C-alpha cells in the first residue's frame, strides 16, 4: 500500500467514487469562528428538551455540536489510517426517485459516530485524501475546475475500507463507477464535487501547528485555486457529504441484497491541508470520464 509521511511540509501520497447531487437538508457554513465561541444567545424556540450550542457561528442541537467538533475540530475517526478503523457506521435512511428517471433512486448517507460509547449522527465523513489544485488544460471537459469539481486521490486501501463500511452499513455493494485506479502507484483518483452558491462553498484551511491540529482558514477552495502559490496537490483531511444512487426497474424502489450496486458521489465540504504532495503526478489532459 501507499504509505503516508507525517513529517515536514511535503509528503509522500496518502494516495472513490462520484456524480452531481442535490441535498435535502441545509448545509452548515464552516466559518472562522472558534468552535467554542458563544457570542450570541441561541434562537428562541419551544423545544426545551434539546439544548442548542454555538458551533462556528451556527446554532445546532447539542448532540450535533458534539459530533461536529469530533469530526471537524478534533479530526477523529477519519478514513485513511492503515492501522486504525474509524468508529463510525454508514446508513441510508431512505431513497427517493430522481426527477426525470423513475428507475433511478438517490439517498444521502448518514454517519453515526461512537463518541465515548454514545452514538452521534452526522451528514459528514472525513478522509485522509489528496486534492489537486493544479491548473488544467483549457478544454471543454475541464471547465469549472476547482469551482464545481476537482480531482482527488486516495490509496487503494482507503477506498477498500470505505467501500467495506458502506456495504456493511447499507447492504448495497459500491459500483466503483467514476473511479480510475493507477496500478503503478496503487492509488485511485476520482472527481470530488464542490458546492456552489447559494450553498456554502467548501473551505480551505492550512495548518499552523500540526501537532495541536490548529488551522487557519484562508478562503474557499475556489479562491485558493486562483492563487498560483497554491497550484499543487495537497494532502488534507477532507470532510465530505456522500450520496448514493441505485437503479431499480418498473418504478419500484430497489432493495439491498438483490444484486443492485450503488454509485457513490462525494461532495467536499472542507479541507484541512497538511502539506504538499510530491509523489502524485497531477492529471492535466486526461478525459474526465
């Protein structure tokens, strides 16, 4: 397997799956506010059974805040640690028909983390991944690069672990559609989707104290890619939302366990960069599909 280096500002590679998506739930905006800041009173409401907490400028239920801090701030239970399995379960609560195609069904993946032996559910998972901010050829199939999509790279063992968790948790077998394997380097590359306005754009953070996991937000990924100083492949802890599409027939909702495969889409929400990767050649002219 490809190995990861954790020393210095440059790294050997940490080393998937994709399509466009629509999410039904609001996406939290990741701002520069400290995770523990509480500058304003929580919004008034009649639900006294579930306290609200301030997480990075967003008022969220207390349990959700604990999970957000666990994943975003403490960067725990991420995929890509060869010797440690994340304490998280995958689940798709429901599927819905895709407009215009009665035989295609889509669902959002939920992630339940075991934090101090208690379950906490989020819409987000995190992965040790490389993202590519290098410029691409000015051709039609590369348009909107780093605005609506970008290339990402994973070691094969990370992809296999994610697929294993997905199949165990949901009952669906991942199709691997949208991924390309580099047999020489034992890595997989795929297209990660990026949200655009009015949804919060994915944020780009740089480490200023790696041991203490302190990061500074320098803007969105689109803004970072506009700066020639960032035209590299970065190793990062990427935080993603994931959706799955499954094909049925005759308008009947498909069920797991009958041979159907799920096509996965990863949408990057935030990237905590750990340094520049030298061992992965960027894709410049390769066709997207």
